[in-house]
């Protein structure tokens, strides 16, 4: 019998006959509701049954998608990582990081669903500060960013991805993104006026450039 905290080796199995796209969509919907409940009630006070009820599925079905209730937070964080990496992968060599991120933020599609997932990421970022299981998932997402960041930086600098300077730049840039994300998320959830926060995108790009001595952030030769 499964309890909320149990885990097993049948992690995130897709029901037979279900497409991968639908499987991921349902996982993301469950994750969004779990994030809302975790924020409103706390992780300890939220049960698998409550998460299942919020989505309109049975508890048994919930455990077909997730190994335990804490893992329900992972898809919203993973989606955020996928978006971040997609933006970085298409960063033109001749464009600065700041200009690239500002252009992306300006042209990013705005819809209610996207905003709800953005809100879920912000809430999980704040909760991860005090919830060890959520913190583990949050840090793992940034470990993935760091690994792929090394590939992106290596390409821009025309150096091997395992070069020590490339790895240091990747670790530094990822740490900057993480710390600013945590700081901005905490401020937003504390009710700080968005206008007083400034432009987090520009802040991130500038901080990455400063922290890496300009090696990451400036345009490079095509």
C-alpha cells in the first residue's frame, strides 16, 4: 500500500495507449494543482487525495503519474527549465545576452495558462527554501541548466565543454540565475510592487556578465 511519502521503481509510468504529449499535459496539470495546494496548505498538510481531487482523478491514477506527492512539483519546474534552455540554445552569437533575453521576454506569448504555470514556478521556488524535498527538485533543475549551459558557453567560446573555465562560467551563470530567481520570487510572493523590482531579465543578464568577467553575456564573433 502506498503512503504519500513512499517511492518506488515505477516512477512516472505512462498508462498504456496514452500518447506522450497527453501524458505530459496531464502531469503538468496535476503539478500546477499540487503547487497551488502546497502553497496554500504546506506540503505536510497536503495529501495525495487532495491533489487527486483537485484535478478530478482518483488517488490510484495519481500514483500512476507520480512516485510521491512531493514529486508532483517537478513538472512545473521542468517546464521552466525547458523554456530557459530553449531560449539559451537559440542565443545568436552576435547578440548580447541582455538583448536576447529582452527580445524573448517582449515577444513571449502571454496567455492565462502560461501565467498560471509561471505563478506555480514562483510559489515552488519560494517553498523550496524551507521544504527539503522541494529544494532537492529545485536544485536538480538547476543542475540540468548548468550542464547544458556548459555546452552553450563552450560553443560560444569555441572551447571544449569539459574545459575548466567553461565549466566555471557555466556554474557561475547558473548560480546567478538561481539566486536572482529566488530573490525575485520571494519579493513577489511577499507582495512587493513589481515596478520596484525593476527588470529581472536585465538584472540577470548584467549579473551573469559581471560574474563571468564578460566571458558570458557579450556578443562573440560569428
